[in-house]
C-alpha cells in the first residue's frame, strides 16, 4: 500500500483542531497542515468545517485517504473512523516527542494522565473527577473575571510574588476563593499563580498515581500556558523530593494539535491494517456531506 | 418545510410509536376496529400467531424505558430486582395498559413469572396467562406439551376475542409472521453486511414499533425502510464489529445503543427484542398448524439465556458461534442490572469467549439509565483496542 495522506479532527469543547498528515509507506510522518477554530457558541459542524478546511488548505491536498475524528467528533458526517481521545493523544504525543511514555492531556473540561508504550498503545490512564477546577475552562473563566487576556495568564503567573492557595477540589469553592482574594486586594498575578499551583498539584498527583516516569508530554490547549508548566515543574520536583518517580516534562508548540495529529496517524494505520484502499475523500465531497 | 426522506419518515414513525408510553397507535387501531381486542405480552417470547389467529392485536410490553417516573412500581419490588417489572406495574397502575384484554407472561425468569401473579392481584379483570415454555431440548414430549399449552391459550383467547382460533386462521397468522420473520432476518442481514447503512438505533426502533402496531403496518414500513437502505450505499465507516449479548429482556435505553455505535463500534448482531427472532426460520404451513408452531419453538428456538441447555459446553461455545456467524471482532456483554438469566450465564459465555480469544467487555444498565459516559469510554477504548491491536 502506498503513502497515505490522512486528516485528524479533534473536537474539543472550546476549540476544534484539525491536522493533515502524510504517512510514508515505510512509516515516517510529516505534518502537512493544521487548523484551529474556536467554538464560541457556534454550531459544532460549522466549527469542524472551518478547522478542517484550514488544515486541508494549508496542506495543499485535494484528497484524503482517511478522515479520523477524536474527542467529541463522533458524528462528523464525512469522517471515516473515530478514535477515543486517549488513543489519539498518545499517538500524537509520540509524533511530537518520540521519547514520551506518558501524556498529560489538559483540555477545556478535564485533564487526564495516560501511560503508553513505544508504539503509542495506551497502557493505563487516570482522569480528574467531574469537577471542573482542574480544567482550562475554569482558568479561562477566572481570567475573564480578573480582566486578563488568556495570552497574558502565563506570564503574569510566572511573575507572581506572593501566590495564595485556592481550593483544589471544587470549582465553585475555588471561584469563591478568588472572589475573596480580589476583595482582599490580591494581585491578578498572585491569584493566577495560586490557581496554577492548585491545578499543578492535582496533575502531579494524577501522574504519580499512574506511576508515570521518564518523559511526560503535555498535550491539549493548556500545554501552551507557561505559568501552568512552571507550576507543574515545581509540583513534580516537590513530589520527587517526597519519593515519587522523577519525570521530565516536554511541551511542543503543536501540543494543542496532539489529538488531531494522533487521530490522523491512526487513520493511516487503520487504512493499512484493514486494507482500506479506495477510501479517498475529497474536500468537495466533504462539502456535500 | 422539506419533506423527510422515505427512510427518515419510517424512522420518525417508529420513534414516535416506540417512545409512546400511552400506546396511542394500538389504541387508535382498536378504536378504528370496534370489537377488536388486544393482548399484551412480556419479553422474551410469546406466540403472537395465536393472538393474531384469535383476531386480537398483539402488543409487546417492554417497560417504560427512561421516560417513566416510577411512583407505584417500586412498592412491589425489592431493590435487588431488575427495573422492567417496576415500570410495567407503573404502566398498568397508571392506566396506560387498560386497553389490554389479556396479558401473557412467558417463562423468561422468576420475576416475569411472579409478575403474572402480581398482575392478577392488581388487575383481576384482565386475562393473565403464564406461558410455561418447554425447556430441555427438542423432544417429542416437549412438543406435545407445548402444543397442549398453545391449545389452551388459543381456546382462552378465542373466548375473550369472541372469535375461535381455527386451523385456517392459525395458518394465516403463521404465514403472516413468517413474512415478518423473513423481513427481520433481511434487516439483520443488511446490517450485518453493511452496518453503516443500518444504524442499530433505527433497527431497534423499527422492531420496537412493530410490536405495538398491526403486523401489516410494520411490514409496510419495514419494506419501505429496506428499500430506502438499498437505494443508499451510504458512507463506509471504519468501526469495530461487535455482538451485543444479554439485553434480551429489559431493553437498553436508546441512548446506550447510540453511545456504543457512536463510540466506534458497529453492532452486527444483538439479542434486543429477541422474541422477534426466537424461531429460526419459517414455521411450516402444511399439516397441523398448532403442532407446527409448537415444534418450531421446541426444535428451532435460538439458544439464549432463557432456555435450558443440557450440555455445559454448549454455552461456552455459543459466543464463538455467534461471533463467527456475524463476522464480528468482539463481544459486548450488556445486561440489565439484576437480570438473573443474563448474569448467571455471563461467566460461562465470557469464559467461552476468552477461551476462543474473542475480545470482550461487560457492563450493566437499567432501562432508565440516563448517563452514558462510562459506556462511551468502555466502548470507545474497546473499539480502539480491536481496531489497532486486535489479534495481538
């Protein structure tokens, strides 16, 4: 079977990420294009189309051998197949950081730690509970409340002088904590750092309970948050000092696309494994679906 | 406003009927046919041919699903009893089943048997019959016993309906249900061969509706559905092919069926509404129709957890046989919580599946389960494991 060009679409609750990947017959992968579209109360189908079209346009291809979805993308009408989020993030992480043997996927609604082998096969996972305090959406809400742009959150947090702890369990209580902090005159930087440290503590415990060691790749939208990364480094160091297995955190500028990239690569794998020749799918056909 | 496609029209029709807890379609049919009566039946298998031959409308009573608040039903059952009888009692006590002149309770399990007694207490004016299905294999003695039971049922229903069951009326009913069975076999065949064209949710709704309306209405809609499916090649989806086992009595919520398929599985065989397919093949139309119906059940009932199987290895082999017939990749054991027949069989079935290296997962549901995230995770990771690592 010849080289394949496949697409992955990661439908998240706040953004849809799409990637187009070329997979050579002998197994090498190249990212050809990517797209990202924010949901912002729009119809998901519209957002999916926007991200997908952007990725296909950047890739400069007019046909795809497999369109794979992940996340909440099960009902995408022009998809060939769907992969569970953890499966896709594990493979995407390997593409972006081949040494990774665990992934910390931090998205808008939840976080999960995933362990995997060298092929990207998921070996185990731990997730945050239903509470949203460990999520990107919670952080975004707080930033909005503080009048801080999402892009400023990381730098502000790193520059904090006297961070104060917030409730690490319940988003509602954490929000109450933040309101109290604001009324007490704490700076936005200290508040954000407190939240980052609270989230980082939870994520570090997730990784430790999973038994993660070696290189841990951070995927998902919050991977781009430098403040969270710094807090997480600190939490993991503190954990190691208490006897937890040492881990090395790695991020990538393409971390938010990890799921989409992983889905695309698995799509090519399935095409080859199942002998699915003739699955070509063009953007023109997609628009008719 | 655009007209729905022929396929969407059938699915909409089926959904409306299947989800209607007031059985408006059955009631409307009775109102349009003064003097006609209806007989309800509980899962899994009831000889609907006898009901039809008596001129009555057979109506499947499959519980209230996730759309019925249980107020009175819980008073009749301990917490370790499945959900179906609670919602059936609730349906009855709320007057939703007051159009039934008879109710048949097959020997599915102790709970269904005892429900027949409870029904006699709460609705003494309704004819109740416990169907003591023969167990123990295809013996002439079993066929004779079942024929006698069917004879009693035919006489009783004939009396209630005011129209005696005759050889001719029974032959007509058997022929009619042979046509239904044939159509359902065809629907299952098309789904098995091209599962992306027949979502299991649609198939389930169609069959469920078919147990509430006159047979002719079901046949008409099922044929229209098949024609629409045949006319649309659909878009091939890359999913794991699974057999769902264990949901033969208390039906899973529609959301659960959708969740399993959305998560990356194609259901290519199942035991939902199993009574429709309990008799494998056609019932012969020549000779004594009552005897033919009895022998068809005794000799050709599909093996399932409500029937005794003398050979202990038979249960262990069953899953392998079903998976091979469906060309499936794996099995999902999905049973109602506290379903004794399914859960008692599960260890044997699962051991057989694992011995044959068939991937499987198991979960439990109730007809009113409303949260599907855990099923989504299980089915999604199961599908990925099959698609990416199956055979390792």
